[in-house]
C-alpha cells in the first residue's frame, strides 16, 4: 500500500486520518539594551529566561522554532540579518524583553520580507509598588519600545508589524494569539511549497473562475501541476484490483449513511453499482495524487459521451471528499482560486468546503449555503450521506453524491477573486450555521445566518465582486484570514 493510502484511512469510528501536518519554520529573537547589563547584575539572565518561556509556548504549537538569541545594539542587529535570511523562515517573533532602542530593529525589518510579530509579554501582571525598583521596572518593560519599533517600521517604508500584548503567564488571550500566528505561518509555509493539480478547465460560462497559473505562483507561491484526465482513467482501468475496491467500499460504507430517497425524484438509495464505481475511482484517484505528489486538485472535464473518461471524471466526488477531509483540498468545476481558499482554511485547521449560495429562506431569514461535488466531510454535522443521483444537474454523468450539513455554530467564508487590473482579492465574511432541515438532494447545504439580515448581507457581499464559489470553514476566523491576505500583499475585505 502506498504512503498516501496509508495516511488517508477511514477507521471504524468514521474518522479520516489527516495528512502529516505542515510544520512551519518560525524564528525568534529577543531585544534589549546593552547598557543595562553592567548596570544591573543578573538582568540579562532573567530576560533570557523570559525568552525561554516564550519559546516553549511556541513549541507546543507544532512548529520548527529557530532561536537567534538576543539583539542589544545596532551591530548585533546587522549581524542577525543574514542569519534570518538564510533560515528560510515563514514568520518571525521579536520578543520585547525590555526597553531596546529601535537601532536593534530598524535594519532587520528593512531587509526582510518575512512577517514579523512584536511580542510584549510582561512577566508580572503588576509590579509590587511597595517593593518596586528600577530592576523590576526593566524586567517588566516589555511594552516600552513598541511605539519606537512600530514608528521606525513606518520610517523604513514597511507595514506596521502586528503586536501581541499580554502577560507571560496565565494569559489565555495571548496564548490564543500565539497559536493564531503559528497557524498563519503554517498557511504561508504550505503555500510556498504546495502543488495543486489542475485538470480540464472551468465550465465555459463561468468567467469569474478563470485563473492565470503563473499569477497564482507569483502571488501565492504555489505550483500548478497541469494534469490530464487519462492519467486517472488509466489507473482506474489497469491498476485497481478487486481487493482494493472491496476494501474501499467498506471504508466508504463505514463513513457514510445510505438512506432511502425522500422528495427529490433524481435521487435514489445508493446503488451497488454506483458504490463500486465510486470505490474504484477513489483508489485510482489516490494513486494519481501520490504519483503526481499533489497537495490538492481542481478539476472539470466532460469527456466523450458514455466513455470511461466521462464515467471516471464525473465520479470523483466520494474519493475527493475523503481526500479533502484528509488535508488534500479537491475543488470541482476546475476552480483553482477556490481550491486555494480551501487550502488556506485546511491549513488553519478550520475545514474548508466547496460552497456557493443556494435559495434564500425569507421567512426565517437565512440562506442555504452549499454545493454539489466534493466537500470537506471533516466539518459535517452528524454522519454524511451518500445518495445515488440519476443526473448531476448542469454537468454530465450520474452516480454517488455527497450530502451533509456543516457543523452548527460559527462559520467563516473566503472567496478569492480577481479584479480588472488582474490583482487578487480576498472577500471574507462570518456567519452562523444553524440547526434545521436541508434539501435531500445529494448535495451539501447548511442554513447560513448573516447579520444584520440576509438581504443586507447578500447585497454587501456581492458588491465586493467575489467569485460565486467560496471556501466554507467552521469558527470565526475573518481577522486571521485578513492577516494572511495582508502578508501576501493581497487586498482583503471583511463584509460586516
């Protein structure tokens, strides 16, 4: 069994084993003022211990942490620049250990394009004023240089760096912010190294979805691997054996419910022949993804009527849904930009399912959010469903369709669109997935509530010029995704 098949297994409790997590490279350096060391015996050692505590916090977030010691004058700042550049970092934390002159920082931010976050975590929640001393003040002077550092960033022609302010101990908010930046680094690292497969082309009429692969590399760092449908079809025909098919059928049935049809005349209870095709295609797809070393796939291909190509390419839904949940985002209708949006959400650990807007319920003030095709079943509410569909509406073919609701609670949407000038743009929004029935059509749907009301929200959303597809994730993460856009120098708008 190949490595991807080993990693992407469904166990009996219906959970998908995810791919190995992306491990970003994060640099840490502290700052201080060299004149203090002779004036206050032991202060340097105490500050370095503060930095050790911060580094341990980072390591708990599954990141590769590279420590660069302490910078305390201009010379050591200049000496540090080539070391930071050589480390191939995804993000840098500057630990504000005490007051430091901006000469310890100016040359660093001037010469680096890596995101830098200033961290001011004071060791004591408050000084004991009855016993206060200059030593104690300097030990807790983490925020003192923040204005000087942000001011010098502006003078160096750089964006003002982000800041974490809090206490070194017993501070859940700062712990959450550290975790957020580690996940942002995970996304940035993944984008620099990922390979997204591309098969076919967007449906001809969908002009909002077309992408320039070179521009995706230029702005995101990803490499688009141009692939051909026959590469999957050949594996489907020649490399998949009966044992693999039966094993995959068991995996699928362990994960999905297969209920009787309800009200949609094009849906049926999952037929054995549709399950067999879905299982065979799923195995062929995983072999293809492993051979091409892909981290994701955007696809759409009609194929000749009643051909094996059409059968295979229209029945990727089940296998792609399992792969998406395992950390390999798969996007239908050949939408590369949406595939990247799904990738960003996946590496943030919030899901990322293929979605668009469906009919509005004006009685209860919500809109159905979902899509046909592959989805991220790791964020399903309850057990996902497989139905046999007599036709895939608007597309060729027939076979198994995936149906579920997104987990109830907060949700975030990300549409990656492009402008007349050819620039990319993030359109982001937050809402709620709320309990209630969905159409039994073999597609995903969730009841999306958006403030202040669905009519106002939709008006504001469409005025930002999104694509009609977007990635749908769980939790409220608009500000985190906005920061990712800013680090990539991409306009990011939150529809509020």
